[in-house]
C-alpha cells in the first residue's frame, strides 16, 4: 500500500525545489509563504535546528538525513575557495542600474557586498557568446548569517541559471553556478539575493570567472516516460521509495472508477500537447504496452501526499541528467478541490502536474503566473484551467527579480520539435 507516510520528508530537500504545492482553495497563501510553510513541514526539525543553532549547527547537523542525495550537477562542483576578497563593489538594485563587472577571461574577480533582507544586487557581466563558461560562487561574509541565492539572466532578463545552496543537507548554504552559455547575449546579468529561506540580509563574498570561447553545448532531445504500470519499491532519488500499483482511476476517487483507460489516455494527450513544440518524445507505459527503456526520465502516477500534488527529484539545470524521475501523487488527487472535477478535468490537472514535474527535470524553475505550467502561486483550481509553457515572472522563492521564458529555455535545452 502506498500511503503518505512513504513520502519521506527528511529526504526531500532537493525535491523540495521541484515540488508543486497542494494549495487548497480554502487556503490561498501567497506562494512565498506556502513554499516556506512546505519547508517548515518537511524540514521542520532541520529548519528549527538551523534557526536555533545557526550555520555551524547546520554544517554539523548533516545527520538530519540518513540518505545522501544530491543532483548530479552539484556532485561535480568543487568547493569554492572562499579567499577573503579585497574589493567592495558598487551594485545595482535592478537590471537597469547594474554596473559592469570588469571580467578578464580566465581571471577570478573577487568582491564583497552587503544585502538587506529584501533587496537584490545586480551586476552586468557584459557580452557573452556560446561556449563561454561562467562560474559564480557566493557565500556569507566571515561570521555573517546570510544564506545567499545566485542567479544569472540574459539581456532579456530571462533566467539562465539559478542556485540557492551548493548542498543543503551538508550544510553548504553558499550558492554556486558553473554553466556554459548557450546563446549569444549582449548582456548577461548576475543577481545575488538573500535566499527565500535566509534569516535576513548580510554581507557576502563573491567570486566570478568568465572563460571565453570554450566548446559550445548543443541541444539534446529527451525521452519522457509516463509510467502507469507502477512497481514495487520504486525508488525516486531525493524523494523516497514507493509501492505503486498500476494506475487505477478509482484510487483518485471512487467516483472515477471504471474510467481508468479514458483518464490515462487523456493524461498522456495533455502531456504530449504541452511538449509538442519541443523535441521531447513522450512515451506511455501501460499494462498492455509496457515500455522498458533505460535512457528516459520517468513520471510515475500513484501514491498519495497530503501536502503536494507532485514532486521531482531535482531542478535539473540545463538537463544534465537524462534519466531523472518524478511522481504525481494521484491517490486522492481530487481531495484538494472544493468540488470534485469531472473526469476530463481531473485528467487535465494530473497531466499539467506531470508536465510541471517534467519541466523541473528539464531545468525549469517556479514562476508566479497561474497560466504558466511552472506556476507555484495558484490554488488547486488553477490546475483545472489551461496552462502552457510561457514567459513569466519568477516566483519569489526562486529569485526576487527577473523572468523565466519556458519555451526559450526548452528550445535551448532539448531543441524545438521537428514537426
Ligand atoms: Ca543559499
Ligand atoms: Ca533531466
Ligand atoms: Zn514545482
């Protein structure tokens, strides 16, 4: 039996980034509070101990979690040397006021700054070309309590990459980005802000390098498997282990009994439609048509959660990992709706959550626009209305400035559909 106790909170910090909140219509919290609330629930012990004992306790307190999971993009990141910098640089408060950071290819630019609890600092990294490699690491100034987040944006103010913590469970709340530029841009912007989870502002030290003219990175198509077969002890990294029976609409609610195939086929059609413009091949594994394919990302449909509709094992920036997984908690899926949706609408909602979780597995972050599939600001009923990948303002839990252009990002990651 799958039940909510199998949703292992202490393991899900990374997945917490990829979570779609199960906001109830009766509790339309702002996204930021909802997100914090989620973390409080999920990481209650961890967050409290971090608050009570501070950074050093967090470093020592890695025993919150007996299972160490990190996304592959972070495993490859070496600890940044935090050499005390010598330069305090003036920072912009937004894109238009961002001063140019003088970067020499291959050289490390070190500087310091002081953030208030609500503001962001923005620097102009100048012009970039495909193949340029940018690394940024930002940590709290010595003795400070700032938990920083770092983001890089292109000339359109669209998100290129974002990182909050190098390793939350290991107590590394410093932020680091190491990415290769995909598109030429007349400006790239570096943003530094307190994490949505920071206990306030504070001083930071930053190191930035730009290494020009490396090998460019091309697009790479993705296969996405919608798994309606389930299985015993299905392990979803960073999330937990689940016993998932074959998809049965009656487990959503007894009212949908007998409509399993119809709802399942509609879910598949919804996910295919959301990804139709991109080079994502959506496969469906059903009992009559099993798919045994190793190099896919998989979305499972089953198990229950009282707090979220779905979860993904990571936000896989630039889709480094071809084979990451997510789950849509379909058992009792209708419980968060004030009126039980029709079978057509429950398929829309489940399909859109599946597309959302797959979006995280391709590198997309949360936005605050209920029409966007990557939204985290809405209530349950917004899932019943048509959502699409679009350009939207980032959710405050991701970064206080800037946008995410979902279609632009997906075209640069997996490529546009050949059709
Ligand atoms: Ca952080
Ligand atoms: Ca991936
Ligand atoms: Zn999400």
